[in-house]
């Protein structure tokens, strides 16, 4: 019961953060949508961490660290190679969206690790991740393809590092890393 209370408290904190930033975001779209997306990423990552700590889940802690760290490495690596200009002209690091990648990696980690006992919270986590991606587009920081790629990266890496029976696997190749998707029936 303690774990559920801690997780529910984390979700309520996420909703309060969203409610506090969403209304101003509608008034000044670009600047405040940017702030909202950042608040959501921190809320999702913090919620995943809070669930892990409240469950005293040391293996889960290691999985969360691997998931989030690999997401950052892949996203920043792609940004440094692709050099896609942002829609607002503020830089050449639009592809892929790091906010969307981190949001979806946290939501997917939570789903895989704790979703069975928290079925009500899983749609909330994915909804917050989707709102993060939409907010990045509304803030004029990314295009749809940027956030879609980020979401896929975060979702995929959470499966690689959290799901022991993941249909997604990574393996070293002569040129870098290969990915394999094998759906089991």
C-alpha cells in the first residue's frame, strides 16, 4: 500500500506541474510549451525513479539508469551527426527530440517494470509522454518526425534494457551496433 501511495503522490505532483504550466502555455505558446515539455520530462523521470525507490528495486534502479543513459547517448550522438535545423532557427540539433526520447523511455520503463500492478497509471505516463512530444512541436523546437523518432528511441531502449523478453535486441557489428526486432508468438 505504501508503494501505491508514493506512486499516486508522484502522479499528483506531475498533474499539478502540468496544470500550473499548461494554462500559461496556452497564452504564450512557444516559450511556455517549451517549459511544459521540460517539466514533463523531469516529472516522468522523477516518477519512474520514485516508483523504483519506493519498491526498493535495486535491479530496476540499474535498468532505469541504463535506459536513461543509453537514451541520452543515442539522441546526442544522432544530433551531432544529423545537424537538422530547428524550426525556430535556434540551432542545428532538432533530430531527434531528446525530450520525447526521455519521456517515452521513462514511461515505457514504468510500464514494463510496474505496469502490471499500476494499470491505471500506465496511460497517464504515456499520455504525459505524448503531451511532451506535442509540446515540443508547439514550442517550435521540433517537427513531427523529430519527436516521433525520439519517442521510438526511448520506447525501444526501455525495452532493450528493462524487458528480459524484449522483442528488440542490440548487438555489436563491425560498423557499430545492429538492432533486431523479433516478435514472439
